[in-house]
């Protein structure tokens, strides 16, 4: 059983991430793996549910967290300077001269990656205050670029996984290197009760596990649909999923291992509620009604307009407000997990 844990705030984040990944990996090898589930407010799931995690070897993942002494991947949306323009001209005009030939692998013992790579070559500024500038972008499996002698910043990305290093091109020579990404794959699915949730009804967000100085986690990839494989740097991540777009959500921490595909099933406690404003119980619902669903404390959960809107909500107690013809009607109701019910608000 993979236990949830928090890590102290250390300066060397990469070392701590590696140690945490090793700890999780050891537990995964020792037993059938699971990830500890939480409710959206951060407390343990009162139902005791934990999403199943299966880790399987694969030839198609990998990434290595960026070494602490290597530069972060620069952005490539800035306008090039005159120096960068000249460097690009040199890159095009010295095809028979020195340059780079670089391949990428998922892990040390894996084969070369043969698809979906994006290479970027940046200038290596002498001044720390000067940002690197993009010289060229390549989508070949093997980076081959003719360059003038000097230092360059080279970045390779595979999905959300990436690695950035400095490479030196020497006079009259081709610099050859291999980038070992050490990345993993992550694929998510969602369930409500024993049924799989329709793909269009749920979205996942993947965050860095560590919080920044303001207490927030950095979003890695958002609005991810079920069944899609996302490639990530090996490490610990925090997942959030929302079923139905309201408050039926689950949060969980997971370890992504280099060279492996991690599959996670997120199980949601949810109920489907259909609303109707009627003149009498069982009567026809009035059209053009505005609905607001809130917690007993007044926090708005969902809004809608229509005669019989349907909402997916977490189990609990709610207050629904119906507005129609300049009048307002209120009713409280409670729902349980896996329940499907119609809530009628009677005009009085």
C-alpha cells in the first residue's frame, strides 16, 4: 500500500524527488500498489476508498528530471535579436562544418526514441540577465544541426517530459551525445460506483506535488480526458478529477516511474439530481427557470437554466433556489452516493 507522505522543503528538489520516487517504487514492488484518495477539502475519504494503481513496464515512456546544474527550458516566443539572426544564418550556411548529432532515450538501457520528439537549440548568453534565444526547432528523431563552434543550450521534449543541457561545438568536429529522459507515462480513468464514467463527463488536472512559496501547486497539464497517455518527468504528482463539472471530485498523489506506464482509476462518490419547478407535486415543470445549488453554508456549487436540468453532485445536503417569473422558491434536499433522484420545488 502506497502511503501518502509529505516531504520537507529542501533546497535540492531534484534529490528529494528522486528519493521520494525510490521510496514509492520500493513499496510498489512489495505489494499490489494503491494511491491514497482524498476528498476535495484534503481530508481522507470517509468511505475508505483508494484508487487502484497498476504499474507495468513499457518501451514507450521516460524522462529524467532536469539536473540541478542544467538550465531550465527557455521559451521560444520572443523576437530574435540581430545576434540570433546571424547565428541562424550560420546554422544554415555551414551544413558541411561542425555541429551536433544528438539522440534521446527513455532510460539508460532503452532503445532510442523514434517519434514525437521536439528539439530546440538556443543561444548560450554570456550575461545571466540576458535570456537565451531560440536558434532552431527540429522534429526529427535524431537532432542533426550544423553550428558554429561555441556553447549552446539544447532542449528535448516528449509530451510534458523534457530535458535541457548545455553542449559545446568544437572547431572541425561533430559533437555527439545522448539525452536520457527517464520519463514515465500516466493514463487515467474514472468510475462512479462500479460503472466507468463517460469520457466527456470527467476532466483531470495534473499538478506538481510540491507547493510553491504561496502554497499553490504548479499545473503540469490540465483538462486531461480519460484514456489519454501523458508523458511526464519521473517523480511525484498530485491529481485532481471532477465528475460532472460541479463538486464530485477526487484528489490523489501518485508516483510516475521512469520507463513505466502508471494507470490510475479514480473512483467518485456522486449522485445524479434532476430539478423541476412545479405548481403541484408530479406536475409539469415550468420552463425558463433559473437554478442555483448551494451548500447549507451558502457556497454555490452549480448554476443552470431550464425546465428539468440535471446535475452530478457529491453526496451531501444542499439548498436549491429556483427563480421564475420574478419569484424565488427555495428547498433543501439530501442525496447519497450512486443515487438518482428528481427534486421538485413546488410553487407556493
